[in-house]
C-alpha cells in the first residue's frame, strides 16, 4: 500500500503547483456548505429586508459566485479554471437561527472544483457577516465543509452526515 502524500509538496518539501497537463478533461462538480449563526432578531431583519446595507442574501449570493471565479487569485496553488456553472443557495433557518449557505460548482477540465465551492461558501458567509455586523457582533460562521464531489481520477466523494 502506498503512503498518502500531499500533492502540493515536492520531493524537497517545497510547495508547488501540481502539473495537470496529462490529466483528462472530465466533468467535475463540487458542493460545499457553511452556516452563519445569529440571534433571531438579526435573522428577522434579514428576512424582512430591513438590514441597513440592503439585500443581505442577494449580495452574499453574488459575492459567493464572484469568489468562486477568483479562487486561483486567493489560494496560491489553485489552477485558474473556466467554470461552467456556479450556484449559491442561501436559506434562512429559524432553528439555528441563521443562514445555511450551499454552493455548487461545475467545470469540464483536468482538475476539480472543491476549492472553488469552499471559497464561494466562505465569501458568501463573510459577506453576510459584513452586512449585519453593525447590528450584532456576536454572529459566527461555522461548519464550512465539502459536501460532495464527482469526477476525476479520485472519483465520487460524499460527506457522511
């Protein structure tokens, strides 16, 4: 059995960008999620559309999509990808209370889009925080994780809940 190794570390122990030129271009999809937890009062401001900075969920959705497209500018060893689809779903949840953010990213290419999905969720969550922090500083972000990915040599992965 071969010992697992980090793909972004070379034989000298130095960080490098992985060469994906020999890999087949296949359809690859990744989904990620995260949560923004706040008070019920702050959540009501969002739901009612009364946040002073404007449409919290719409702004966060656009920010997440933009972030997915810019992932290689933010994560040093990520490849720039021509994404074919990015969706961001943000739902409010009175039980948290807060918002659940889920991103789905798709590409046909030689490398996966896990980082793009995770970046989309992270930036959308941060945008929600930014837009409500004046009302509640104790808001927190939690549970950012990869839910599922398909395509590529490593195949299908689904997070077991």
